[in-house]
């Protein structure tokens, strides 16, 4: 007996999953903090370098995927090869399954003709590992007919619970930022993220996860057809602009999002979560918001 109540055991399991220990059902203990993303089940499957070059979807600019930070906190003593993972339809990093998952996402995204159809398609998609640990698919918020579409990175804890993007502390900051130039999600903006499922423990989405979700984001943009795209933070900017330039250099400078047949005015901005952590960036954010307001012709 553990001496724990059923509620305590469930809470403990939940905490493990939140921290990224998604393999709660294996027989042997797993060193989830061991190198090269053992928690993503990558290192033990692909013996060669983890990052096989990725195939970016043809409907969106390539390159510039974000590397999730490598965890290196565990003492070497607990190092032990992770056991083979239980069978799952989610693809492994470095495997052909990533390419297959991207190809499938491209095909399914292309055949979604409406936002509702795309939402259903994303919700039913089983080939991104993030889905396994998320509670909800966080697809969108705001008004689809808005001139502006804002794209963030990934849902956090509150977004995962509620199934809506930007509802936690970063979301509250975003709402204040938007309100300062007269915008709000009830009428004048449409919001989504690069990945629709919360990465466990709030880590950054991996390059593979981003590549698999990208066809859906690209299709999402095509269906919304905004006049202006606002990219919040490094991951959204690098992913959709196909650049390695960081957000602190890129912010506030108008860019173009130009996959096949599209040419959208695009403004990279600091991520609201960064602004929460770094209040000294508020002057930069204000300058960028003024840029946006000017472009909307409402300044
Ligand atoms: N951060 C994001 O990038 N998106 C959200 O939805 C919430 C926090």
C-alpha cells in the first residue's frame, strides 16, 4: 500500500504527465530528464543524430524550426536506456513517420474547405505526439472575418483546460495590448497558435511537432484570409517567415508571408508571455502596436 488516497495518486500522476513523463504505463522506470529528449522517445529509436533534416510543407516557407531546450538536470546515476515505447500512432523523431505525418497533414489540410472542417480535421488528427498529453485541441478564438489574424506559439495550461488560445496570464497581457489600440477578440481579431495542443510541462514545441502541425496552420491562414498577419514571438515568426532571425531583431518590421498564391502583410511582435516576464519591453511593444494601428488606417 502506498498510504496515499486515490485522489492523491491521481494528482501525482497528473503532475507527472504535466512535467512531460507521458510514459506512465511502462514496467520500468524511465529517466525522463536524460539527454536528447528521452521524454520524446527519440534518442532510443534513432541512434544517429536526432534531428534528421526536416521536410517542411510545400504550402508554407521552410526552415527555421525551433529547437526545444534540452533538459540536463538529472544526475548521471539515474541514466538508464528508456524501454521501447508502447505502440502509438504518434510518430517518432528522426523516423520516416515524421515525413509520413507531414504528408498526411498536408493532404488532410488541403481537403478541408471550411474553418469548421479544418477544426474537425485537426481535432481528429492522431499523428502528432502532443495530442496524447493534451486535454483539449486549442484551435482558435475571435472573429474569422477580422482583418487581423494573430498567431502565437502553443497553448499553455489554462488554454489546454479551456480549449481556447491565450486565456492565461499571457492572454490577459495580449488582451491589454490589443485594447490599447482599440482591438478585441469579440470583434476585430482572430487568434490561433502554431501547434494546437499544449506541449507537456509547457516546453517549446519541437521542430518535428511544428513541422507536422504547419500544414494545418498554413491552411488555417488560407481559409481566414486576413489582411494582416501578426506573429507573436520567436516560434511563430521563424516558422512562418522561414527565417533564422530572432524576434528581438525582427519585431516591428513589416514582412510578407508569401506561400503559393498568398502575399500577406505580416508584423512580428514580442510574445505577450515575454512582455509579462520583461516589463521593460513595454516600450517596444507599444511601438509595434502603433505600427499595426497605422497600417490599419486607424491611427
Ligand atoms: N502562449 C501562446 O503562444 N499561445 C497561447 O494560446 C497561450 C500562451
